[in-house]
């Protein structure tokens, strides 16, 4: 069951009136990929592998499916097969985030295979893409130590710790916020502490992530955006960073940038399907109804018995003046939630637009009856 009612999504869509969606979901986000991600998240790795096999049967060069199947294979200790998938994916022209993802998983897989030279080579590529990647330094340091290059390994591990000493910073901020007293001054103190922290550790992505949240809470919009940008820059494989940045961009009405950010975050976390709902709502804010409907349709196909994806898609159909399709969705919504007065009220407007005045009046009366009925 989808965790619906996502506050960000509802805020995005609520501004779209019934009075009247960059790159769509596309093949890359087809059902096999989403199901594979869901199975992987539940630690059902063999099942995830089968779903990715299906995705690759449909599109053999799907780099995302290759990377994700590699993860499933590695989790089953099929390291040689996983390495082959990562290598195949890297032969394609990938986005920055997917390249980093593939190289990072390949390096981790190499550690399991004890291919120390390969790990060093993969981490060298990662550090060319992001010279401040603490996990790349950590993995390369481990490989160097296993190769007998202990001084270089020690140096890499020290650099990893220098870049991301986030645990101490996080602990101190939590202690500050848990202390008694008014919240607002605490936010200002937390900001001052984190600003001093990133001045000393300028590549600590987690510290920037926390700092972005405090900036946003205190209305420092430009500072928040800058901190979110640094969070993603210094840890481009972290889903939460990319997703929160996308939501912040959308909240600032930077919809085109938000769509790109949602797309990148979904590449990092394809099991986080609520990203599609948020991206769909953002497309709708740009009046790109075709892509909005496409994203909602992916969710409707995966969760046909859920009311919300149908309801959201119906609203966009109305905005696009596709009233017959909107009516079909509302009919299904009312089947799923027959006691919701708002559904009848909204369907009545569509019936009016289609010239079905008697049916519209009937829905208006039914909405009134439900609203007047006592609560149980």
C-alpha cells in the first residue's frame, strides 16, 4: 500500500483548481524496475534480480536496470556477475549521479572480491568526479592497506574522517535542540554551530544537509539552496539529499529545476515511489499535463486499488480539459471511497462540463447528503 498523504505532494497539487508534467516516467521507470526496487528494499534479492531481468529483457541497454541488478547479485554474493553488470552500465553515457552510483557499487563489490587494484582504479575515477567523496577515500584506503601500502591507506582513511566527521556535529546539534527553552533561539545557535563546523570541514555533506534544513526553517532561502547544493555535490549518491533539495526547489517555485532534481533523486532511490507523485504535481504546476499524467499513470498501474493516484490524475485530466478521462477516474475513485462527499462534488463539475446536467445535480445532492450526515 502506498504511503499516501505526502504533505509536500498535497501542497503542490492543492493549488491546482478544478475550475479550468524533464522527462516523464518513460521506460526507465517501468513496472519491472519499480518492483525490483521494492523487492530489494525488502531484502528479497533473488526476486529483485528476476524483476531486473524482466526490465533488461524489454530494454537490454537499460543502465539503471544493470546497476540495480548488480546490487541484487552482489547481495547474493554473485560478485563476478555483479561486476559484469556494473561494467556494462559504465560503458553507456550516464548522468553524473548514475556514474557515481555504478562506480561506488562496483568498488564495494571489488572489496568483496578482494580485487584491490580494481577498487583503487574505481575509487580514483570516483574522486575525479567528486574529489571530496569520503566513501571513496575509505574504500581506497582499505584496498591500499590490503595491498601492503599502509601509509597510503592510513592517509586515505584520515582524509575520509576529515571530510565527514558528521557524527560529532550531529550529536552536538541534537543535544542543543533537546535542551530546554524556546526553539527559535536554538535554531540560530544550531546554525552558528554548523556554520563554524563546515568552515573547518567544508566537505561534510551531512552537516550541510542539517544546515539547509535550519536555513529553510528560519526563512534564509538563498542560504538553504546553497547548502542543499553542497549536500548533493559532496555526496551525490544519497537519496535523501537529492529528494529534499528537489522539494525545496519546488517550494520556491523553481519548478523546472525541481523536476530535474526529482528525476535525479528517483534514479538514486527507485523504490521511493512517492517521488513520482511529487514530480507529477510539479509537472502540473508548469502546465505540462502530459508528463504529469504519465507519472500518475505509473502509480495507478502499480496501485490500481488506491484512491489517491486516481484522484490526483483525475484532477490533472480536468486541468487538461480531458473530461471523459477525468470522469472515468472519478467513477473509480467513488467506487473505492463511496462515502467521501468531495468526490461527488468534484465529479458533478465534470458532468456539468460534459453537459450531463441531471447526473451533475444528482452528485451535488449526494455530496450535500454526505456532508449533512452525522459523524460516526
